[in-house]
C-alpha cells in the first residue's frame, strides 16, 4: 500500500528518495512521485507505473535540492494517473504533500473551494489547498504549525502526511493519525517514512510518531510537538540494521526465500518460547480466571490463523470466536473487561485490525497481540504481545508469518489446555515434544519441492480450482486458495468438503482441479468420499495427506504424503506444501510473485 519517504540533509535529496522508494516497492503501488525544494521553489515530478519511469524523468530534469518528499501510490480515490499520484500540491506548488490513508470527508471539504482549482480526483489534494488557505504566508514557523493543526482538525479519516512548504526551504513536516510514520535520525540528515526499510541503509536510530504528533525535521534537528504545541521528548530506538536490510540471497523471489526460511524461524520461535510461556507474555492467573470470551481477530492470512486458533482453543470451556477485523469493528458482539481479544497481524499496522483493537480496548477488553513487527502500532497498543520474530516478510504473499502465527497458537493452546486442566501435565509434555519436531518435519516437506513442482506444472490450465478440507484442514484450504489467488491470479475457492454438494459441485467438470487436504484421522474417509464425488464428475484430484492407503491412492490423480506428525500440528505441514504449489504455478505462469498486481503488503486503509 502507499509508501512515504522524506529526506532533509546536506546532500542531494533525489538519490535518497529514490532508494527509499525502491525499498518500499514491496508494499505494492501503481505510480510514484517526488517533490524537491530547490531553495526557491518546490518542483514536482510524477510517473505512472514502475519506479524506473520516475527515475528516468528525474534524470532528464536533473532535479536539485537537499530537501524532498517521495511517495508511491496504491490507488484508492481516482484512477491510476499522473494527476492522481502524489505529491499533491496547492496552487503553484507552494504546499506539496504526500499522504497515506483515506480522508473520508474530502468531498465536503472541497466545497470550501472553487471546483476548478482541483487537478486530481484524490482525497488528498484538498489538504494541500486547505493548508495554503489557512497559513498566513508570513514565513513564521509557529504560524505554519498552527495552520497545519487547524486543517488536521477538519479532516475525518486516517492519514500519514509528509508536507513541504515553499516558505521553509530547509524543512519537512510529518504528522499522522491511524497510519504509521517513523522518523530516522541520521548524521546531518534526517528521514521520515512509512516504514524503516526506506532509510535503514543510512540510519538505524528511529523514533515513532504517535497520532496527532507533528514532527519538524531539518538537517540537524527533529522537533516533535503535540496538538498544543508542547515539545515532546521521544524515545529513540536502535533497530537491527541487518534484519531490516535483507536481499533475496540465491532465491529468485523473496517468497521462495521466506518459504525456505521456515524451519529456522519456527525452530527459533519454539526455542525462545518453550518454557514458561504464559509468564513470559505476562498472561497471569488473575486475567485468565476472569476471561469469559476470547475473540481472535485479523485480516486475510492472519484471519485464517485466527480461525485455526478458534478451532484449537475451542476445547477450552469458554466462548471462542474468530472474526475478520473488518467485520468485528462493525458488529454488536459482547465485549467487556472479561473479554480477551487476540489481534493477529504480521505488519502490526493493518488498519482494520488496529481499529478493532481500539474498539475492544475502549470496551475494557484485554488485548493480546501476535505480531511480527515488534515496534508496530498493534504491538505498542496491546496489553500482552507475542512476537513471532519471523524477520522481515517482504513478499506480499504471507508464508513464514502464517506458520509462526500457527506456532504461536499451538504453544498458547497447549499452555491454556494445561492451565484450564483440559490435559494432564504428562499430556502437556507430550504435546510440547511433538511441537519441537515441527521444524524438522517442515524441512522434510521442503526437501520434496521437486515433487510439488511437477504436480503444479500439470495443473497450470485448470479452471474452477477447489480446495477442500474439514475442520482444521478447512482452514488450510482457505489459506491455500488465497495464496493461489494472490500470486497466480487463478480463481480458487475453498470449501468445507461436506459443503460442496450443496451447490458448488455444479461447477465440477474435466477442467476442474480439486485439492483435498486430508490430515485428520477421524474424518479421513469422509473427506475422501467427497473427493470421490468430484472424481466421478471428471475433476482432477490432488490429495495432501499423511495416510497413504488404497483409498487415498484410489481417489487421487496426484498425492503428496506428509511426514507423520501430531494431528493438531500437521495442518501446518500441509500448508507448506500448498505454499510451494501456489509458488510453482505462479512461476510457470510468469507472474510477478513478490509484487502481485493490485495487492499491497501492508493494508493501512480501511
Ligand atoms: C497474505 O498473503 C496477504 N497478503 C494478506 O491477506 C495479509 O495477511 C493481510 O493483509 C493481513 O496483514 P497483516 O498480517 O500485516 O495484518
């Protein structure tokens, strides 16, 4: 989703802005632009399409100046065009700004102006005109800050803004609400960006802006104010430079690299979190004894991890419900101080998940988050945090983060089963031993990647692709189908296998592929029966199971045998197989695997 970079220093801004935008490319975008102050005025260049197009324009125009802002846009309001890309500006580029988020009342705000002044269809442009209108153009910094705050009070919605004003040739301004912004503190140069990766090459000293805080940056100073213009002392964090500045290594995509990293990151996570897990995350008796309801919320893949959490936590004698965050925030669920809300998010910045967290908190619920980005907004606003520590996940399609979210739910449920006396101490120890085997078993699946590749190559032209499974396997069916949609652009649907004959079976014919996930012993025959029904209608069947017997072989055109593993944990292994399956299909179809069309890594708008 849109990315922001701002630079101010004693060197030419262009190269810093372009290298920052390159690092943000993984977020997904359709156009990009920069604004640079040349000492007299602000110059703006924008281009549709890939960043290279903007690079060419910048080179041709030879933009000079040490202060600038850059943006990559993922269209929300108005089609993909140069006019709609950012920076957006007021008359004569006196004010230029870049924006992430959505201004909900922009049409109403536009009424303050003659319609003819607008050159774009964006919700952003009006902010530039408003600042232009309410700033008195005296060149006094205080007055400019007043004008910005005055305008912010008029805005409804979410924003992260980096702003430039012709009057302040050595400064950039940054302010946010419900959309992330981080400041990078360098030597004779400072940065603002929507994520650290944009400037980590140059500095790993950072501080995070909270909602309604306004930062004024120049080459030497960073001053941060609250709404009443009090100067704030902010905590400075040193982030891990190595971890935040990774390449693809020998892999052809970040997705493949991240798939193959899984044994290592799962192992590290399990080692770090094996002993007194509940104590480590401070989930103490007082809280657990009070809890009556557990809600699990997330979006996309993180939501599917929640569904798995719901299924395995349902053994507890409690009300447990997984909800997509975008639904949760508008539902009338019972929510109070006896509720525990588990928010799951790789980025920790997903707008719907963050909004749902805030609603839950407002209603008195305790918040436990499962996140990958330790310093993210969701982590910072939670009462308890499980950091899955997957390292940066660059590929838009989430892989290793999902496996770690499942691992987090596995450990959490084992501990809660024990705490609520669903299992004995010995059974708990057995489960923990089984958990420890997961990394090695994942490795075993990965070693068979050639086999998965050859199955994938057979089914490139399939139409109507179905992923079927029951109970825990159904969750993996959902995630497997999502992966295929995301990176291969093939229409894959997931169903609980028993649901197929209530309608969707009408679509099955010889061009259909049915991927059956059959890992649960007690329902093995039932799901196989459903696959046979598809076979009888000429569908091609790919079975993923740990049971190789006459029945499964008979049902399958192709079969992948998973290593033996505990029933609760084996769906994670089936999912590794489906990650590779989606990857090889996408690769063979020539898709842009790490940056699929229309998608954004971090969805920071509602
Ligand atoms: C996964 O492959 C997706 N790209 C997407 O569904 C993602 O999981 C979702 O947007 C949630 O992101 P988060 O985990 O960062 O909150």
